[in-house]
């Protein structure tokens, strides 16, 4: 899209291994699983959009590798495809806990693609006992979508409260209470040792304490890994599978990367980070496209994501893997607050609920590197005026 908006009139080829038009992945764990969004609402654009923009969309294509010397993409069972400029945006694959006994039993699911979501819905059917392993954002959103009067949901988590390492214990406890009020049960600080078979499919989950939890459906929400195995011969990948890029998102001459796979320098600190957010991937794509056209634009925006559970939204801007303190304005328990994550006296990230207007201005300030110091924060601040 950005290439066309910027006036590029040459050939554009979009390859996808999925047998579907590009779609809104954020709907899968929210509206789609909850039955509030139809399958027809998932595509980002109708098929005729690609024809109108003269974009060759090729679905069901598996890329086997990249030859940097010849500027070719190796495809399974097809001739190589030459490129002048290449954007790598394959996203991630969901972890299936391959060392966990029983992980391949029928009734054990992951959620990453639209096909995953459809199969999960079909697999649940009228089944009554759902266990979600992992209190990740995906896991918790799935819990909020699947809980109902006729269905029990249990979340098994290693952390003491959900999101503790991302949002802190107070916000995590608030989310857990929100879920418990809807009927979701939690097994926290717990370790799963096996998925047990019953009548040819998963029937229960065994914990390290030997506790057995009934489960005729298990959803694995334990994270993802960059889908970069096909790049191992062309690049030196990070231990987690990430692909290092510079501030312009360039991984090699004429090659750029965007989204989950890209380990890029944060504008605020210069520290490399790999961030698995939908909005960030969109921003990366636009910046990479301009740089493929020679504009040499660094990525400077503040990373941003949101989660929605039971109709309540939390928005998060910036990036803080660690923090020295969290400063709260408002009431976390009432889901009406701003939380400021402090690193070395500066605000590295902000989370908010019921403060959408403030978060718009804060996201802009973080992107510009103009956030006030932590010591200058005031509860009564007008964030619009600060911008």
C-alpha cells in the first residue's frame, strides 16, 4: 500500500503461505472466537483491491530460502523469484510445547492463524471444559472469549498474576479479578507436566503437584517464535530467531524486515528490541516501504499495542522490559488509570485504561522523545497541552 501511495509504479509481489487474503489477526482471539465477528469481516481488503493496485497476491506459497548474492527467493516446487528490493515479514509461529507429553493429542490447539481459530471453534463445539496454558495476552483474550454459562475455563500460569512481567503485579491482579468475576478459574505459579489421554483425545491436564484438571479442550497460549527458519542460511539470526536490522529496518543490502522477526534499535534508547505487536508491524511496513524507495527514514514511532477483554480495553505505548518503579494516576481497581513505567528517571512506557484520549497524546510524546521526566509528572496534567 505504502509503495503505491509513494508513487512506485513497478511490480509488487506479495507472497503468503496461507490460503486466504491478508486479514486482521487481532480479531481472532477477540471478536471472532466470541462469535461477534464473522469470517467475512476478517480480510483487510477485498480481492479486487489488489487488482486495482496492481499487486500480485500469491497465496499458498512457501518460501524455502533467500539468496542474497543473486537476489532471489527460493520457493517450494516453483522457480526462484528475483527481487530488486525485498521485505521480510513472515511473522511468528505459535509454540506447541514439543517436550510436553501429550502435546499432539486431538483437542490440543494453538491460535495464530484464521485457520487455527476456525478449527478451534469447530473443535470446541459443545465441549464444556477448556484449559488454557499460559496467561499471555492471547491466552487471556481466548479465556474472555470462550467463558460462558455452559462452559468452564481454567487458566494455568507460571506467574503469580497474569501479565506480571509486562504490566506489573497490580494491573495483573486487576485483570485476574476481572476474569474470576466472569467465572474463569486460575492455577497460578503452576507447572504443567503432562496432557493426559481419555477416549482417544485430551481429557485432562496434570500439574507438577499431581493435581489433575479436567480438560476436553486445551489451548496453548505460551508464546511464539519468529518464523525465520527459512532464513538461517542467509543471515545470522538471534538466539530467539529474530533478525537484526538497523534503524532503517534494513537487514542486508536491498533487504528489509518488519514486524515480529525484526530486532531493531529503539529510538528512545538505541537498545535493540524485538516486539510482537500488530500495530508495530504496520508501522514497520510503512517505514520499510519508504526506505525501499530510497528515502532513508528511521523508525522512530513509539511501539503501541492494546488488549480487549470483556469489552474493557488497555492501551500500552513505549517499551519497558524492566522498570524501577510504576507511577499510577487514577484507580487500577476501577479500571480507570494511567501507569507510567520508569527507567533511570525517564518514562519508558505508559499503560492506560479508560484514558484513550490521554494515551493518544502520550503515544505521540513518546514517539517524539518529549515525555516529561518522572519527577515532573502531575495527576492533573493536561496531556493535550503538553503535546
